């Protein structure tokens, strides 16, 4: 299944690379039903084709070759469009851990496009999605992310999700996070790993916000 349409113009009369133009229909067909090599080539050619994001995401869900899957997610990251984000976000709910991780990595690379989705993802009904959303919040502007994560900690019932939010706050949180952390620690009294994480994070925030001694 050829992915390239050859020009009828003699090569000598054409500028470099003009004799080879990706054929959209062939690329999309190869993504869906080509051989492993054709699927890999199609994934590499897809970013320049309108509507390719959906075709790539659909193909990635059923792809069995790790190399081809990687090429598909690289293509989705290169497209870097709202359509790309719309196709990647649902993969955060996949039962396939590889798909979830690949989708997360691609979304993190498109942080400016992902920002509007983060608040809803932090309140998703699926606790695994909320946990991954904490990682997406890490890539957003500090004050906005810290506020979103503090809001999450006020009501979150899953210790693992809280731990993920606390981990991010250790990097981006300011003094305003300290009362929230204290309330979360009280709510999860007896959950030792979370209590420990909260104390470490609170100590880091206090240390980073304390006035520095003059030289």
C-alpha cells in the first residue's frame, strides 16, 4: 500500500522533494489496516494530514507493535492541536497502562493546550484520572496549579490522589497551601504514607518561603 503519490512531472523539472507528496487517503488507510512497516510510515506522515489526530488515536488503541505505538503518539504530540488533546484525554481512562502513560506524556508536552482541561480532570469521577491530572497540573503556571490542587485536597477521598497532589505542591506550593495541607493531614490521620508526605511538603514550603538571611 504506497503512502506516497508520485508526481507525473519528470524529477529533473521538479524541485527537491516535490516528486513525493503524502497521500492523505493512503496514509489514513495504512494507519487502519497496513502492515507494521506501513503503519509506522503512516504515523510519521500523519501530522501533515487534516483529521489525522482521530485516526492516530483510534489506531493506537488497537496497535500491538510498541514501535508503531510510539510513532503514533509522537505524531499526536507533533500535531499539538485542540483536536489532538481531545483525542488524548479519553485515553487517560484506558485500562491499558501503556496507553495511559503515553497519553499523559503527550499531553504534558502540550501544556498550553491542556490547561483548560485540567480543572475538570482533577474532578473526574475516575480516581486514576484525577491522579494523572495532578501531573498535568504540574506543567501549568504555578499559582493556578497550586490553587487547583489545594481545592482538590479539600474534598479528595482517595489517599493516593492526595499524595500525588501533595507531591506536586512540594514543588510549586506557597504558604497559602499550608492550612490546606494541615486539614488534609487531619482528615487522613492514620494513613502514615500520606501524613509523612504532607509533613515533608509543609516543611519544604516553610523553608522556601522563609526570609533569607542577609549576607
